[in-house]
C-alpha cells in the first residue's frame, strides 16, 4: 500500500484564471519564500477564457486595462480567447518556479 504524503502550503490559490495567475506572480515577487500552490480543476489554466468556447468569443473591454501591470498587453485592444490564453501562458512560462508539491507542474496542481 502506498503511503500518503501530507504537504503544507502558506497560501492556497483556487483557480488558474487571470486573478489566480496574477496572484501567483505577485507571491513569487513579493514573498519569494512563501510556499504556495494554484489548484485548478480544468485541464489547463485560463478560467473563463478556457471554459467559454462558443464561436467568436473575445474580450468585451480593452485589454490594456485588463492585462497585468508587470506584463502589459501589447496586441490589439480587443482579443480572442485564444490570444488571451496565449498571453496568460506566456506569463506562466516566464515566471513559473519549480514546485515540490506532488502532481504539480510548476505553480499549478490540476485536481
């Protein structure tokens, strides 16, 4: 029988949408010794931009105000879900850190 391992975190972020990814970024920069994990039940990050898949989905407000201050949005102000997911993926790729949590891919733990 396999022994279960209990892991402890200082912070638990629920959801890998725009806010969860932003929160993880700020924890790595402002509290670098904080142990945290982002829990996500979907197959990937993205929140609304992943789950809403109807034809033509796009932002309804300009992304210059929607994007992160630490990684300003530089493309057209109105974007498709695919463009927003690519932007979020870039943030994760550029700022991810290794995780010691079992089942984690960097920050993210898909449950």
